[in-house]
C-alpha cells in the first residue's frame, strides 16, 4: 500500500510540474495585442526641451528610474547630435508620472570621444551593477543650419557607464566600449551608434548596434545596417560578428532603433524595430516585431506589425502622431510590462509609456 501511494504521489507531482512548466512557458505570437490604453499621466515631457527615448529599470526599493535624451529647443531638433545629454527621472509606477532628478551623463571636455553629446541610452542591471549604454560623440559643438552637423554625426561611438546605484555617480570610459572597424570595407567603418543590449541564455552580453559604412557617398555614407557583437562582461571587450541584421536586400536604410531582449520562459530572443517605410510590416513607417532562436539570425514575426504611428489613449480617442520610435521594453519578473517610445507630435516631442498585457498560453 505504501509503495502504491508513493508511486501515485510521484505521478501527481510529475503532472503538476509539467502543468506548471506549461503555464510558465509562453511565446509572444502577436505583440500588437499586448498594447493597452495609455493613461493620461504616462508621458514624460519638459517645456523648453526636446525629450527623446527612455529606458527604465526598477530598483530594489520598487522605484522606477528612466534615462532619456534631452536638448534645448532653441537649438532645433537636429541639435540632438551636438547638444543632447542623458537625463534621469524617477517614478513610483512604471507608467509614471516620472519626475526629473538629475543629469546622468552631462557634457565633459570635447577632447573626449563623448565629450559634447550623450544620447539614446539603454539601462541594464547585471550582477548587482547598473550599466548605462549610450551613443557619445564630439566635434566643434556648432549647430548646423542645414540639418545635421556631420562631424558630430560621423564621430558617433558606443559607450557604457556603470554604477552600483541607479542614482549614480556614473563611471565612464575614456574610450568607446565599441568603436568603428579599421577595415574600410566593413559595414561599420564610418560610425557606430544606438546600442541594444541583452544577456544571452549562456550569460554572455549581446549587443545589436547601428552601423554605417563607407560604401556610399559622404558625408552620409552607408548603407545603414545593424550588426552584432558579443562580450563575456558588460564592460566588454565586444567581439564583432559580421552579419547584417534587420536588413532588406537592396534597401539603403531599412530599419532603425531596435530593442532586443531574451525571454527565458519562451526560450527566444525578441526585438521591436522601427521599420523605416514598411519594408517588413507593409504598413508604412511603423514598429515591427522580430524573433530569433540565437540572437544573431533574426526574422520578422508572423504577426510583424506592433504599431503604426498612433497612440491608444485611455482618456481620449486614438491619436495619430508624426513619429513613434526608439522602442524600449521594461521586463519585470521576465515578462514585458511597458513599452516606452519617443513621440513627435507637431513641434513637440515626449516619451509615452504604453502598458502591456501578456497572456500565458
């Protein structure tokens, strides 16, 4: 009888574990269905400034810390490349409201590779340390009247700062954590920018970054592609992998601003990417969803469209906007909970915090 009861208990235990595994394992089949109406307060803006992007991390006390780019409106929108600084705001909830706290990465002497501009941050927490990845650049510091200051634009490199506290102080390197390739025929021979970071299944650090080559006419160069690099440590060194990602053959500039993450309970890597003209979604400029089994070979998801250029407000009708880009996802307990995006609305810019809902399979 005791043997029978023991066998029965083992069978029931096995069934329970199996069901638990099924409950805890799910893949994202259609990210667009996760987007929820946006509360009125789920916006970060600042009078007199362009606000751009926004990456969020939750600290041990339950506070949410956002790192974002900002620069004075008086310089014009294209002055992101000459006058952007990475600011820091704090909130009690992931949906805000976020309140400005300080400048995380201010300008420093222009002799440094990131001396005048810090931009497009993404924040991560690995093994008790906060790592703030970003684009940095320097140059003459002058605002161009014809668009971009291409000295600053082409001096873009990738950096990382780190701190044991989300409030800083932040330590940063005197050299980029990822630089351009010396080989003039490589896809990233002109500039590297806009890092996206995740910890891989084996614990290594994966970076997907924007790369511009020297194949096309300067000063813009090109084509604009995305590349991968892998490191054993969050501080590098990163080993580059020569492989075009989020790329469309024959298209000069198909995608931008990817946010990547590894979702352990799905055993997959996911990405949300700005589709420049609907090359992947067939819906014009939009946000597209990609997936990968190894973090290096990416394909558009079966349900590729995340969103067109609109915001589903909770307190009013869905609003069409001029731009919706720089997607960043907040993961809480391994599940994506909020999608943060940069918005252009007329002459204003802000960050919008879109709540997400994930249903288990």
